[in-house]
C-alpha cells in the first residue's frame, strides 16, 4: 500500500480463510485483503486516493455513472464474501487511511459487530414491493347533454369527469395502502425481522409513484422458498396490489449496528 | 451455509429491469449496511450531505417534500431528469439533515 492509497471497507465478517479471498477484486480494481483482529475480519481493498480521496470523492459521488459502477462492485464483493460466512456490508464509501485505523475500528466495535453477525447469520433478506394495481379503468359514460343548450355544460362536465376520475384513483390508492399495511404485517409475522422503507423514486423505478410498500424481511436461509410462496399466496389475495419480490439479498437492512462512539470527534469541518 | 445468495432478480412480471435493479442496489448500499466512520471525512458526515441527491433518488420525492426538503426543485441534476413537472417553489437548502434522520 503506497502513501497515495486508502482502504475501501467492503464488509465485516468472522475470519474467512485468506486463501478464499484470492482473486477477489474490490472497488479499486485490486485484490481485496483481510485485516483480522481477534475473530473479526475487515475486508478492504486498496484504492487510489487520487480517485477516492476526499476531494475527488466529493466530485465522483455527484456522478451517477461512477456511483453505479462502484455500487455494483461493492455489492458484488459482499455477495461473493457471503459464500464464506455471514457478512455485514459496509455503507458505500467508508474509507480508511491505514491498517491501524481499521484495527482500531474492529477493536472498539467488536461486541456490537459480533452481535450483528450473530443476528444475521444463516439469514437472508427479501425485498417486497407493492404497487397500487394497474387495473384497466372503466370507461366513463358519455356525459348527458346539458339542459342549458350546446356548449355551456362542457366545462362543468369536464370538471365532473375529472373529479370522478380523481376520486376513483384516490379510492384505489386508499385501498392499496390498506392492503399494503396488512401484507406487511403478515409478512413480518413469518419473518425473523422486518423493516419498511420509503418508496423509491421515479427516476430509478418508473412505477414508484404507485408504490405503497417497500419492505425488507429477514428470513432463515432455508426458508427462502417458503417465504416466496407466502408472498405469492398473499399477493393473490390482494387484488388492489401488484406485488414484486426481489432477492435474496444480503441482510443490508438488518446489519445496522449502534456505533455512536465511532463518530468523528469534530462533526463540522 | 453453502447456499450463495444470487444476484437479485425481480421475480414477477412487474419486473422493471435494470433501472429498478440499480435502484434496489443503490438504496441498499447508500442507505443501509453498517455505518462506521472512515478516516476520510467525506465518508460519513459529508457524504451524507453530498449524496443527498442520490439519497433522494432512492427516497421518494414526495417523502422528501413532506420532510420540507424541496431545494431539489432548483437542481438541474434532478429537474432535468424528469422532475420538471414539479412546480417551481421557493425555499432552498437548510433542511438537508432532516433526510438523514430516517
């Protein structure tokens, strides 16, 4: 590691066999390596500070193309690592300047990290999104001719139709939200843990505007098929919803660890 | 423990393909996973300011608006990306931190 290198933190796990990491390429394009401390291992990749240092990073993070490439690699490395045991993925762009810093992290946080590994071990995350069903709308009946002569009713008719359409749409949205609530409750009951997230944006999901549930469910690895079946069965019962299952994912939504003591001492620059 | 998580795939006809897939990945790597302070300052506090744009990408515009965050209405990066239907409002900046509370 040269002076111009930083260390990108990919993930934390129990000590994997170092030989298994051979050939695994991280975000910097170089091989990842392990920094083990008493039973916990940080998986890092050397990165060029010319690209990942504070100033360049600032700019690169504004570039969605750059972020996409980095995000996909970061995710893929964590997926690969999960073949060797439970993995706590680090949030994107956690970068250290020395091995000593990483050792410090593992030393300070070992209790919480070990507990998190225990919690997610043998479990996977499923994503369930539900949208207001895009059922074909009933065509509106032609408006009755107005009593006041041709033309004068047009504006009022238009407003009436508009109001009716809005009201139908809003009824559908209310019904969908209600079903989404029930769906989430039922799924949470069969999962080890569950989280609801804000809906996604339209930029990345064209259907986001009608998203009524964006949930994550922590499920025992062996129960994945069963969970998927449950989702399908429940989805059948809720005509107001279009339901989409994604996964299995690493337990991103459940790898949170309370680590207030690791915040920088000075918050303002 | 030998079962390997697959790359995520949407498992319904409603699958929206690559953009949705990227959205799923981004919302996980940016908003979830363990949060620890790196040595590079941008990696924790600053990054969460700088990536507000990206975080907005994975949080809904409506949610952001409910939180009182509407500076994005003036942001060409976002407004050029299909949000131009938003009314041009006043108010800018100041509330970004609120987005971090979730």
